[in-house]
């Protein structure tokens, strides 16, 4: 039996009976969203277990996002905007409540008072922002576990594919990167992410955020020799009215590219003031923006 | 300290050179770690001076450049660049800006006129250049 067969069979068993099915994407089975036990939609209690080494795809090398660090390029306005574009925003299916949150954040952005948490060199980028970072990435795949490693941060995201379930709900606590378990569906890494601490993190600098109720299903595969695509299906009963599909692509750098240390606190001359302004320090360590940064 | 920029027709002499407002340029590429609100990405100014120090550090590199202002005073500019990892993959090295080197550098200046900017491009005495020049 090939691993693909195993994966397909495994995937078939993963679809919850009676769950709300989503569209089949490119002929690949998409886990159902809205399943009873796990809001991510994958029946994490019945994962198929590790793939075989010989069936794993080759994701070696150094990769970077193909576009700038706007999280949802499909809905950003103005089209092609970057995070620094005045007035830039995306249009996820936000609830009325979260539209107000986003509006408030964008108001802070316009005042220069919406600091990027990673500027403070303290916390991880978090999920799903970990899929939306500058600099470069490595994707390390093994049968039982895969890792997303970002140079920026650095951040480490672990995806267990050894058949384990998420921790029981009573045993979970929220972490910035959450808990991810999944399986290999042929050449596609499919995983759910739960228990994400979104408070204090952002998706990008337009002011876009999600709530701590967010969960996600990610399908990640190589769509060309030098191109990996990740499709995230994000659910969030607080922030979103329906599942939000976001696609991110990574291009492979030429052979020989290296990944380096990123010690954020080494010489951070752009601290954030109490008022939320990101300032610049001169060579003497004194703010060039004025003492308050206002 | 706020600097008064002196417009010059040539940029070969030491000092603050041509100020060019309103350039339509690509988004600031080096502000990966923080917002660039303090800097005016619509403006580019050209500096010419002597490298004091190249801080090859995370999360950003910094070129400390001595520039003689219109009053003849030596002003130390802080020019922010990308991370060492990003720059090294683009061919930069810790030795790219050696102390004592005369160099012309274009920056997106701080909005408040302080002596700092975000790196846009540089030209060395041998005519070679980096970034957008």
C-alpha cells in the first residue's frame, strides 16, 4: 500500500460525519469545518499516524514569502498595498464587533500608535502571523513531526504528524503559536491549529487581529519546484462570520542561501514608548523623535 | 537637533546634498522589524560623508556617517538598513562600509528633520553602488 493510499484513507476517516463540508480544493480532500469536537474541523482523535520517509516531499532549502507582509492579499485595499500604505485594510468576513476592533486599530495605525509586537523583541509572532513574516523560512519535514522555522524572530512552529491528538481541552492553555496536529495527505501537509493566544499579536500592521477563539486548518504543499503554497482556513466565532480562506506562497531561494541568527534585542534602536509610538534612537541612545516620541 | 538642508547641484563635495521631494518609490524595504512612521518614504535625500561605524547587528544594521553640514559642523547620521541575514543574502558583508570610507548615501529621512534615515542606496568612490542608486 502506498502512503498516498494510506493518507487518502486516513483523510477519509477524518471527515466527521454530519460535519459541514467545504469545497474540494484542486481535487484534494478538504477537512470539514464546524465539526463537533474540534472547531478546526479535523478529527484529531483519529489521525493516521506518521508517513513513510520515502513518501515525504522535498521542502529543503531556504524560502521567503512571495509578497509583502499584508496577510490577505486577496482582499487588501488598495490593491497591492503594503502594511505601510496609508489607509490599507483587508476585508475578512468580520463580525460587526470585530469590524469595530479593526476600525479602532486602524485609527491607531493612522496615528502611529499601533506598534508591531515583534518590534519589542519579546513575544513570538504567533499563529497565523508566523506565515506572514519578512526575511526567510525553512520547512523541515519528518514522518512524525514538521517544523516551520522563521529567521525573523526567530519563530518555531511544530506540527505533529505522529497520530497524536490535541491536548484535552482541560489540559490546554493558550500559546502564541498554538497546538498543531495533522497528517500527510499525499504530498500535502494538513494540520489543525488550536489553543492560540491571539491577544497581543497581530496579523499585519494594518491593524488586523483575531480573537483567542481562533482555530485553523492549513493545507500546505509544493505547487512547483520552487514554490510552496499554504492555504489557511481560519475560523473565529468572535471575529469572523464564516471561515476565512487565506493563501500564502513561499518561493525557494537559490541553492547555497543561508539562514542567520536574529537576535532581536541585540541592538534594537526602535523601541516603543508607553504611548505606543515606535521611535528611533540616536548613536547616544537618546530618542531622535523627542523624549516622549509623541 | 534639527538640520537645515542645503541644496547643492552636485553631490561630490562633503556635506548634505540634494534634497528630492516627492519621489515615487517602492515601499521602504528595511522596516521589517518596526513601522516606518517616523520616516518619510516619499522623500529621498542624498548624503555624502565618512563612515564612522557600520553596526552589523540585529534587528537592523546601522551606518553611522559623519556628514559636514552647511555650517561646517560634523554631524553624525544614523542610517538604518535591513537585518544582517537579509543583507548578506543580497551580497552585503560586515565590511561593506569600512570605517573611514567616503561614501554617498541616499535615505528616506526622518519626518522631523533629525539626522537619521532609512537606507535607499549608496555609491562608493570607485563608482560601484548598492541598493537603489
